[in-house]
């Protein structure tokens, strides 16, 4: 007993130590999680403030914590924000990497709303890389996820990207349809900035279709909606596009005004590709009217071209590497989805097999029980029948023995030959019946295996009476009186 008590005390102490250790680990885990959550909030704040480099640094720090904790929900948030931050700084390689990791998490979780946003982010990155075919694949997936979820709050933005993709593919009717749907959603929300973006996207489509009047009206309406918004980049693009429309419709003075505004905004934001386009358009306008200004703008444009060419060369290298990695990621996602589907099918198969086995076992149990019940009924009926024949044959043999003995005695005392002949007939028939009764007794012994049984209980009086009656006739012949 002492050993048992010592063992129980030792086990309790181990359990207490383990609980205290788990509690310490839990506290440490909670602290790390809280720190990472703080970092994510700082990441979102930096992104919304436009400090994309700072957002990237903060996000990478948070990412290491969430990877350690294996917190998938927070990991998705981190990957998603890092994807958009890297995209804003032009690092398409890192942006695609983060975008595909976010998509991988949401594919496993089957979060269709988040998958719509992930696919749209990847489509935007491919669109910036001028890879329109891949952009179309992912923008179609984004719209499909929106339809499945039915609750995506960013569906209008996804439709806007779809409009740009289909516009570049030359599918203008579909592009206009997407932009119109997005504009309707934004108008219902009262979002004037996004309404302006949708109008600008529709105007871009009209420009490509050669309908410059409709394009001009949309650009002007878009600029009016963006009048009180701080989104200078969207205004800059709008002015550039409107200037392009004015040039194509033969209005150089109006084009000059809006292109100068666009150039000022592009220089403020240091968006080189917009600066280049504005400088080239203005140089073309000033060729005859202000040649010295045109030369100055051309020189600036050439310098920008060299800078952009070097940047584009480096970016192309990164883009090719990113495209290769993205294709690998897509294959990985497809493999994971197929594996999940396979696991699901295997589980269903196992469940069906288990149900069938249970049904089969139940059926076999029921059949065996039914057979045993039938066998018990048959055995009981056989026992009753055998006992009946056994008892009735014993009951027949006693009176037959008595009848035969009495007839034999009366024959010996009779002198009349006719009566003696009658007694002989009685004795003969008694012997026949006794023979039949003995055969029945032998059959019942075979069924019951009576020869091998050791009798331990029974009616001794009835048995003795039967033996006495069988011997009474022989006793009388020898003048012996039997009493029982």
C-alpha cells in the first residue's frame, strides 16, 4: 500500500508541474500574439498613411511571430497587407509571393470572400507586369469567388480591375458592362471616389473604341467627383487621359492645360511613367508654338526613358522570376485542392464501408439469432415427441405382458380345444404387439442414447411395479406368490 501511495503522490506532482509549465508557455504565447497583433495594427496604419516601406518592415517582423504561432487567420492578414505594400513600391516579385501565400491559406480555409480579394490582388500585379492573359485568369477567379460568397464588400473594385483587363484584351463591351456594374454598386454606397474611378475606367474603354465624346464627358464627370478628394494620382491619370482625348479631337489649348496639371501632380508623386507620358504629349504640343519648351520637355523625357528602361530591365528579370514562382504556386494550390478532394473521397468511402459492415454484422447477428431460436424450437419438439413415444411404449408393455400371462395360464387350465385355440391367438398377438413395443423402446433409446446414460433420478415405484408385473406369470407357474 505504501508503494501505491508514493506512486499516486508522484503522479500528482508531475501533473502539477506539467500544468504550471503549460501555463507559463500559454502566457508566453499570449504575449507574443499580443505583440504580433500590435505590429499588424501598425502595419495597417502605415499602409493607409502611404508609408509602404515602413509597412513592409513591420509586416516582416509580424510574419516571423505568426509563423512561430501557426496562427493562420493572422498570417493571412499579414500576407495580404504585405502583398499590397510590395505592389505599391513596385516589387512585383515579393508582391506575387505574398499574394499566393495568402491565397493558399484561404484555399485551405475555403474562405471564398477572402479568396476573391487574393485573386484580385494577383490580377492587379499581373496587369502591372503587362501580363494580361494571366491577369484575366485571376480576375475571372476573383469574380467567381465573389459570386460564390455573395457577400464580398470589395466586389466593385474587382469589377473595376476586370474592366481594365478586358479593355486591354479588346473585349470592350464586356469591359463596359463590368465598369457599369461597379459604378452602380459604388453609387448605392455613396462612395464618390470609387464612382470617379469607375467613370474614368469607362472613359478609357470609350477612348479605345474611338468614342471620344463619351470619353470626354466621363473624364470631366470623374474629375468633378474627385474635386474634394486627396487622391492626386487618380486625378493625375484622369487629366492625362483627358488631355489625350483633347489632342485626338483637335483641341490643343485644352489639352495643354490638363496635361500641365497632370505633369505637376506626377512630379509631386514622382510617378515616372506618368511624367514621361505627359512630357512626350506636351513636347508634341509645343513643337510649333513653343519650340524651346518642347526641346526642354524632350530632353527630360529622354532622361526619364533611360531611367525607366533600366528599371524596367531589372523589373522584367524579377517579373520572369515571379511568374515562374507564381506558376509553381498555382500548381501547389491545385495539388493541395486535389489532395483535399481525395481525402474527402477517402473519408466518404471509409464511412460507406463502415456503414455497410455494421449493416452486414447486424444482419448476420439477426440471422444467427433467428436460426438458434428455430433450432431450440425444433429440439424442444423432438424432445416432446421422443418422450411421448418412450412413455407410451412403456405404458403399453405392462398391460400386454399381463394379458399374455393371463392367457397362457387360462390355456393351461382349459381342456376345450376351441378355447385353447383362442388363447393361442391371444398369446400370439400379444407377442407381436410386445415385439413392436420393444422396437419402439429401442428406437427411443437410440435417439436419447439411453444405453450410455447413468440414471440418477426417476420414479422407482413405477419401475418396480412394471418389473413385478412382468414376472408375475412366471411366478404363478412355479407356484410363487408375488405381492407389491
